[in-house]
């Protein structure tokens, strides 16, 4: 027996799900958001650094309820502690409280007309009369379309016959919120090193001058020891630090799933691999794709057509928007994964000696990084270093 019906059931009330709900609801669709947890924004698995330009792109105004700090740049550190800064005169990004940020998005969605239901875990789905039946803690619900925005751990993608993210390519990440540290609140830090964080990097993000979110992701099952080592290396005062909060999760740096739609179904956000391979950041890219998703599913409901032939439009549009970025950032990630610490030091030295960081400061974009990658690759000295260090680079470029 079907207890309730809706046009669009959005599974997951993270940023991608809430933005998709906002966009679909404001176009007149009947939208229900099903969130398995009892509170929006908890648990949190995000570092919470978002570009100001990116927030504009996903139609989220700056609001003091979720902004903790604004930063004007990033400092990059090599294995031997060579460093350079990419910065602007004015702030380019903000550190956000992700719980309050997600609650802000929830208010946007509900004000647009979406129905938000907490403690509503979807346990299984099945097709029924050309629609989808969702079964869970909430009972049963029939929907024309499911928007899967659960995140990395979704099981629905596989249930509808799509290929999920490859588990072996997801990187475990760990982050501590620390107090009792001395950091520059104007800069985030990115620390690169194969020994320190194989296949990724460590970060320091300052909510203020006396605290920091310090974390890393790496290849392997347990980043705990590597993070502890990094904290001691970076702050040199481990006994004075206080860990006030710890987050763990999985970083998606492998690119998107091969197909993000099927009959009555689309996937958006982390579950679709719509994250930057260079940094794992997914709020802005996922939000951009979610805006497209919301528009397309609302159009599908209005047209009375929830088949894959109609919903394919979603994938065409989101790939058109970010495919160039995906290709270049994925290439950059694959190359970076193969570089030795010695080679990374050489690249840093070349950037510093050529003053390339000045150009990157003027032209760089946190979210759409293709231009930055091409500018770095255009440096003859850096290209020479890469070609001499990665023997099969030519294979990647084909």
C-alpha cells in the first residue's frame, strides 16, 4: 500500500540535494526531501572552504549565519618546505560552518516549497506502474523521479542499474578541529608530499587566528598516524593543542560515474563523482550540477515524461558545463599521484624562481581550475621536469 506520493523524491539533504530541491520546487514541482539523519548538517564530513565566486554561481548569498572567516589566498608547501602563495588583495573564499550552511540551504529549499522530512532513511526502491516506490523508515512513497543525493555511500545507484563510484579509488580522509594554534587567518595552507599524504595532500584551514581545521587524505585504510605526524610537524607544539572535533570521510578524486541517469532516476553531487579531482571539493561543482538537475526534473514532471530519454538532458547539460574541467583536473591528479617528493620540490623551485605564482594569483580560479592547470603546463621548465619524471605522461595526454 502506497502511503504518500510526490513528483520528485530527493534522497539526501546535503548541499546537492537541497539545491536540487530548491530549483525544482520553485518551478512548481511537488518535491519531498528525505534525510536519514535527525538534523540537517550533522554529521559533517567537509572541510568547509568555499569560494565567494562559487557561492554566487550556486545562488547562495553570503550570510553571517554560516560564515566564520574569509581568506584571501592559499600558501602551498613542498616536502622540503619550499613555499609560495597564490593570493588576491581582497578575500576570495570563506570558511563556513557546514552545519549552519546546510541549514541555510534547507531554508532556501523549504521557502521555495519543498517538503523536508528528517529521520527518513530510504532502505530500498522498486518500480511500480511507471514510477518508483521508495520504502524506508517513513513507510512507502511513490515518486515520478528520484534524485539521488546521498553522497559517496549511496546504494541506490547500483539498484537502478548504474555503475557506482569505484570503492578502491575513494581516499579515506580525517580532520581535526584544533584550538591553541597560531595561524594566519588570511590564508589556507596546502601541504604536498608523497611520504606525508600519498595520492593527496594535507590542509590547514583557519576559522580564526587561534583555531584550525587540520586534515589530510591519503591512499590506505587509516590516515590517523599520518595526520598525527603532520600536526606535530606543522605546529611543533602537539602537547598544547586541543582537539575539539574530529571528522572522517571519503574523498572522491577519481572523476564522475560513467552515467548519471536512468528511467525515473538521476544522481547528483558526490554520488555522481561531481567533485574536483585536484582537491576533492564538491559543494560548488555538485551545486552547479544540482541546479541543472532541479530544472530538468521539474521540466520532466511538467512534460509527464520521466524516461531516460528525457532525463538524459541532465547529463548532457552538466557535462557541457564542467567536462573540460573534469578532464584537465583528472589529468592533473593522475600526474600528481605519480610524482616523487624530489620532483615536487623541483616544481616548487621552478614556480618560485619564475615568479609564476604572481600570474596564478591574478588568473587562478578555485572552482574552475583548467586555466590555472594550462598556465602551469605552459611553463617550459615545469613541462621538462614532468616529462623527465613521468615516463608515461604521453599516454595520459592521448
